[in-house]
C-alpha cells in the first residue's frame, strides 16, 4: 500500500508540473514550477530535450495503468501525446522527436508506442497513434549504426544507454502492431553482445570504456528483451552478482546518492528473469524509495538524489524514474512467463 501511495503522490507531482502546451521540462525554472522545486536540471553540455522529459512523464503515468482514454489522468496523457504529435518533425524516413538528441527521440517514441500498445490491448486501435509510432519506429530504424547500436546523433557508433531506449521502443512498437525490418533487432543484439567479453554478461558503456554496474544492468536487461534465456548459466550468475551488489544507494557527507538509472534496468532484468531472490532486491529498494520521497510543500511526491544522471536530469528525471521502478512489477508480465519467449526469439 505504501508503495502504491508513493506512485500516486509522484503522479500528482508530475501532473502539477505539466506545462500548458502539454509538455514537461527538466528545467524546473520554467512554468508552471517557476523554481519552487529545488534541483532543476544541470545539463553537462548535452541536450536535455523536452521530448525526453515529456516521454518520461507519460511513461510514469502509463506505468500505473492510466491511459489517454480513461482514468483520472486521461487529460494529462492526452495533452502530453498532443504535444509530441505537434513537435514531431517529418524526416526523410519517418518522424523525428530528437530535439537535439536520440535520447529525446527514443524516450518520446517509447511513450507513444506504449500508448498505442495499450490502446490495442484495450480493443481501441488508435489510427493516429499508430501512424505516429510507425513513423517514429521508421526513424529509429534508419538511425541505427551499421554495427547495430545508436548514439546521440543518427548513424553514429552506438553506446549502451541510447541503444537501450531505441530497443525498448522497437519492441513496444511491435506490440502496437508495427512491422519491423527483419535485421534490426538481431543487429542490435550483436551490438549489445559486443560490449561484453564472450561468455560473460558484464557490459561497457561503449567500446573504449571499462565494464561498470549501470551498463551491466542495462546490458542484461536488453539481452533478456532480445531473446536470451535466463536459464543460461552464465546469465544466471550475472543476475546473482547484480542482486548481491544490491541497489546503487550510498551515503556520503550526509547525502543519499542513488543511481535510479541502474536500479530501473536491474529491476526490469530481475523481474523478467523471475529471479528466485526477487524479494531480497525488491523490498529494500521499494522501502528506500517510500522513505525518501518528499512529503511537504511544492516538492511533495517527488525525489532527487545527487548522482551523474540525477544532476543532469534533475528532480523531474529522478521522480519519473523512481515511479517507474515502483511500477515494474505490476506493469510488466515477466518475459519468460508467457508467449513473449517465442515472440522475441531471434532464430
């Protein structure tokens, strides 16, 4: 109950921070917040596009089961999708939601894909949404590097974080009914696998970086989405090691540092693999998020933790990601519990 209440409080905070045009921004100095919340975004030289902020907020609402056609947040979701429809740029191939970065395109397109898929599951095929996700997926496919990854600029050699949003987008687009080119996901699989030594599941951010826990959590999650069996011994070992390391939470100089980016992907991986020690991961992470959520003033319902992702994306990023962590286990069926095992197989 406390976890579900925390999600609802986060969604109330997000609803209060939606701009009149339907968008969200990582910059809390803008309307409607006007700086009343601390920890606005601090870009590190890379774009923090509103398409990404809007997509993350929409994913948090839809992760709790709300849709653009029913539920108390239907209006907020409709306006967010309308904003994305209005800013989608026609491209040579498909529709472009970058606003300066493939992060923006991937996250916005994932939100549209989830809305289209949820409409389909409810027996309400939304032709406009389907055309949007078909166009967004077409742009994603065209932006893939020849080695199978994606990075900030279309066609550039990939990294694991930008690639992750594109892969999740394309898989969700398939759920919405979009037909993908045969080679797109197998090429993505080969790229992700190339970031780990053969026979291991410890991943690098890109070719020139060392292995690290966040890249490893993302890589394991992607391997499961792209058809790897959690019954493979080496993957089981990697899942065990990730669980033993625990959530990426530490205290330093009186502050709580929490890499929610790592913990979102680790939660996805452990949930989808149906890890037998799930509660050993889930319960302390859940209880930590419930205990650290702001409860007073304009910040009530939100989170912020200082870390390399949280400082760049600010309070809006952290709040959306924390809510999505708490939603994983009632938003997603484990991949290897149902027919998805066959649907995602690469051979």
